[in-house]
C-alpha cells in the first residue's frame, strides 16, 4: 500500500526496507545492470532444442484437432491437423525464445 504523504512516484520507505513505485513511476535499468535475487543473478533458462522447420505446409490449416487415432500415419485425423499442430509448437518456441532473449537483455537471468 502506497503512503499518501509521499509525493514522489518512486520512493523507499524510511529505513529502506521497501521500494514503492506509484502509478506513472518507472524503474529504469541501464544497460549492463543485472537483476539479483538473494545476492545472485537467476540461472540461465534451459537452452532450447532446434526449432521446428515445417517443410510441407500445403493445404488449409485445421486447428480443430479431433481425437488421436491409430489408423492414420500421423495419429491425427488429417495431415492438415498435424501441420497445424507443428505451427502451434513452432509459434510457442518462438515466443519462449523471445521471452528468454528479453530476460537476458534485462539482466534478469544469466545468458545461455
């Protein structure tokens, strides 16, 4: 809970135990600064595997994936469902890599 007697947007309580950032306040971390928890920078995120490359993306994606089957070579109802699933996995990989890069750039985790 912020203290109404303070007029600044960013302040430390008397005694320095808590940092407050009011609405509109900003914490600016300069290049080269590092984020620490208990005196150490958080460890690196596990390195990702090679990203998926989808060689045959022909056809219309089918994002309404049906129950898995054992009568198809893909275990799905159609090739389009498998291709759609691969696109979703690739998109998730890209998002995780982007988050990792940002965390590393902000010094919040050790770089891989």
